[in-house]
């Protein structure tokens, strides 16, 4: 009988255009935050390094998955078909000297308004492609750094985390810079839209506006990361 082991280790116009071309079953399926790796007689529950969905964010589990991934020959990097199980060479799990985490939280105010809660929507397959691109850019710029990135969708209350980023690296400077770079790029290129509900109404907050291939946008993110 198979057993399971949980690795407890971590412009409205554009939005409407993308979502109108996306079947509802894709748009709202809520990308899973766990994938199954099966071998004969054994099933392992693995936390992906790149994910988007409605589940609450567990930064400790995400961080542990990133640590575990460093000692495996391959890691589940996302949960959308065609983006899973990318192979990466294993690394020495004892080489890292720093782990930097970032949690983006829902705050109770914005632009002078009293915020009640937020709702996030995303085109999930494209969002995961954006996350994978960010991961590749991080590894290109900071070769020893490794990244995990999870984003929530759906309704979030004040104080809840909407995005979690974890970076491991032998050096703290690289870990800090890569983590800052990742969130800057998420804001630039990930197709995630935020609807803000406040006292007296609601409004959509413009999401990603940069072309992923825009070198100037990438340079801007890198300047912010290395400031």
C-alpha cells in the first residue's frame, strides 16, 4: 500500500482581455501547492518552488522545500502541466550561509482609504511562466542563489500574506538582492490583478505593466535590488 510523506521543510483593460480568453475552469482552478512524486509502493507529497493558488502561505514549509531541493537531483518547480519537474543539478545543502524571506501583507490602508480586504485574480499558467522567468533571471544574475516563490489568489483579509519569496545563498548580500529583485519583477511582469475593497467602494489596482523582454524594466529592478 502506498504511503505519503509530507515534506515539512515553505490595467483593468489588459486584465479583462487576458481573462476573457481564458476558460473559467483554468482561470479559477486555484493552482495546487503540492504535487505527487510516485515510485512503486511509495507516494511523496512535494511542495513546489513556484506556485500560485488560494491556499494560505506557509513560509516555513516553502523554505524547507527550497532547502530540500538543493540536495535533490530534480525539484518540482511548479504545478502547471509543462512546467513541472525541471531538472537542476544538486548542490551541497551545507553551502548556504543565508536565507532571506519576504512576505507581502495586506495592509488596512492605501492612498488615504481604509481598506477592508483584497481580492486577487491571475492568469495562472502565464503567472507561472513569469515566475519561472524570474527564477532564471535570478540564477543568471546571482548564480549561487536559489529561489522559491508562491503567490495567493482569491479573497485575503487584512494581515494575511499575499506573496512569499524565499532565497538561499552562500552570501547574505546575494540573498537580499535576489529576494528584492524577485518581488520587483513580480510587480513588473506577473499577470496578477488586485481588487481593493474599502469603505465606500472598490477599485482594481493595475497589475503588471512591463513587457518581460523590456531590458530597461529588468535593469530598473536590478537597480532597486542592489541599491
